C-alpha cells in the first residue's frame, strides 16, 4: 500500500514539476492526435456533405463501409500500414515507417470513418427545405451549403470530438507503425504500456492521470454540445 501511495506521490510531482520527459511525451501525443483530427475532419465532413446531397449507385455501399469502419480495430490498421510502409511495401520508398507521420496516418484512418459517418447523420437530419430556401432567396451554392452546415454544426462538432477521443486513447496502431522510439515516436498510451512492463509506475500513473483529464475534457465538451443539440 505504501508503495502505491509513493508511486502516486511521485506521479503528482512529475506533473507539478513539469518534468521534461513527461512534457515531451504529452506534446508529441497532442501534436499527432490534433494533426490527425484536422485532416480527418476536413476530409470526413466534405465526404459527409457530398453523400448528403448527391445520389449515385454506390452510395448505400459506401455508407455501410463507413459505418463498419467506425469499429475498425486499431491493430488491423497498424498491420495494414506496416505492410504498406515497410521497406518491401509499395510505399516503403517514402521512409515513413517508425516516424510521427506514420502515426498521424494511422490515427487519421481511425478517426475518418467516425467523423464522416456521424457528420453525415447530422447533415442528413437537417430539414431539406433549408438549402432550397437559401437558394430561393438568391444564395449561391456555397452560401446555401454554409447554411446547412450551420444548422448541423452541433452534430458535426460532436463527431469531431468523438474522433479525437478515439485517437487519444489509441495504442495498437501507433505502437506498430511508430515503434515506440524514446524521444521520437513515444506517445502517452505506448509509454504507459512500456512503463507498466518495466515496473516503473511513476511515469505511467502521471501519464494516465493526464490522459484521463484530456478524455474527461473531450467527453465533457461532447456532452455539452449534445445537450445544446437536443435543446
């Protein structure tokens, strides 16, 4: 019991003292996840909008794929990317394996279907006469599109927050394609797993507390947006 309390005491000291290694791991985690979310949000929302207002034969199939990939196992994504980015893979010449860029790609793939599918549901639920009314009032297609997105904004923001929560807590894919290299590709989740194996609970607990606080903030913001949507 005393050892557990001592580990928590040391963990809080690492946080309060802004330990250099701790801050480096946190900053890399935030950089990778936020960059992935920005890319996934832009492409996912554009695709969601296109699916909402365009009809084509493969639309139903594409929606089924997006919904299926919302539960895509991270280790499957990591394995696929490893095969693509390894020296014998088709994209091996890019030299992305075991770099933060590969981790960003992995997290983008994981977040994209979540953001696209949830954004589509939000946009599709907007009253169809909003765009027609905007066009009837002389708005351009871009202005009418902005009106639709504005009406669906809470649902879209919720999808982005859900995607961010998914990638922040992800460990399998980034461990495979990043290699968990100290000072280069070691993020919070992979560090926790490593430090646990080593029996060094101080850093693992400190990172666990930070990760829980970040996830709590994301989920709290998501809850607030959802409440505003219901109202």
